[in-house]
C-alpha cells in the first residue's frame, strides 16, 4: 500500500507516523508540535552566552516567585556592562569547579580588572555578546511554556542539584543576593525590657520592634516600634520608614547618614495570619505606579521553616544580648520581683 501512493514512502516511515498518531490521539495540533525540531523557536546561541543567561535566570528569575522579565534583562545588561562583556568560557573549560569565579563575576562590588590581572583566572574568561531583548523574552517564554523540557535542559547544563537549589526551593538568600533591595526580610521582636509610666509609675506593655533587613548589605532599612502585637500596620510602618530618605537624625544623636532606603524588590514575611492582608497587596500595586516600576513582591516563608528567617533572627539575638548588658536593671528576666525603673 505504501508503494502504491503517488509519492511512495518507506514502511518504517509509515509505522513511525502511525505510532505518532496513536500517541497524540489523532490531534493534529499535538502531532504538529511533536514534529517540531528540538530548537524550534530558539535562536542559536553560543555556549558561553547561554551560560551567562542561564545564570541570570537562575539567580533572578526564580519560579517562586519570578521577577518581571523586563527587570531581569535590565540586570543582565548592567552585569554585562559592569564586566565589560567578560564571562566564564564554558565552551572550552566547562562549568564545573568555577562556582567561586562565577560569584565574583556576579558581585558588582568587584571590578573585572581584578580577574583579568590574575593569571589564575584570566585564562578562563572570554568576551560574549549580550542577546537582544526579544531573544531573552522568547528564551524565558520557552522555559515557562515547556517546564518539562526546560527543566531537563537546565539539569543537563548545570546538574540536578543546581535545579533543586535554584528553582524548587528559595533558600540561601543572604549568599545569593547581589543587589541592594533584592531580598528584604521582615520580622518582629518583643523587647525584653519593662517600661513604667513616667507619671504614675505603672508597668506598661513591652514594646514590639519590627525590622526590615536587606540581605545584600545586612543593613536595617526600616523599623517600627509599637505596643500592639505584630500586625499589618507594623509591617507598613516599617515599610514607610524604609522607603523614604531618613531626615531629622540629629534629634537622636545620629551623626552618620542613613543611606539605606528604597522599595524592596521582594519582601519576605513569616506565614502569620496577620501578614495576609489586601492592604499590603494594594500598597505593592501603588508603589508600582501602574507597572511603571517593578512591583514589590510579597513572599511568605514556609511554615515551620525557621531557617528562612535566620538573617533577621540572628540580629534579634544580638540585640537581646545588648539589652541584657546595657539595661540590666530593667530587664524582665534579671529582676523579676522588682519594678523596672526605665522611663518611657
């Protein structure tokens, strides 16, 4: 029968097509997609440039949740210009064993001249071309639309461990942050200091301290003090303090400038019920100014996973030690039977 067709086909071709029709249940659209070549919709790109873009995607375009493609491409442009087009030469040397060098190339605090002048690093570098914006959008869209093949290609290039670390869980923020305001952590701490009223000497409630900490600089971006239990107003008060430039520091005997301020790209909160608020979502949309700026993304840390807040928890531990040392006379644990003499 195959030989009697106007254009004869081989018997093996007939069986291949019959298997294809059965596999896709005679759906012509699915059959057409299956017949596309593996690089369909992708512009050929050299291995070094692909490694650069994959690194940018794994670092900044996380799946939980991702930044906007426009923002990620802008970051790629900045890093490419900062390194004056230099990147790791994976085509000749591979990617294994160069994690430290890649981290140095991603660190905007280090100049590329240091690597170029180092005989141990310079041979492994090569200049690359930055792909066009449209190529990058198509590349990311291809990964999004085909999570299975996209994951397999990423695993082949970088390994299963890299895929798990960078796309399946969001951890190690302090180590992976390369830009200020990229990852900002919020948490609350009940100050272990007793307060008494100045007039009636009555014991008041202990203050709650809400802090926003930048993972890149380890700087405190904003804070909020209040007697109320942690709530969405505490977070918004700390955000208000973090976003705007700080003025009037002389009144608190602060002589150094408070240079850390701005809108966080991602704000991490614990999964408390008080943090789930439509007002915080409305605030994030308002800060984006109708998509004029990248919207602040609110990320809730997984429940019962204390390590996700380790950065801010460590600061609270240091603060508790300083309070015990400097205000021992009004510390609740030190003098439990005596009213504190601290004044509000």
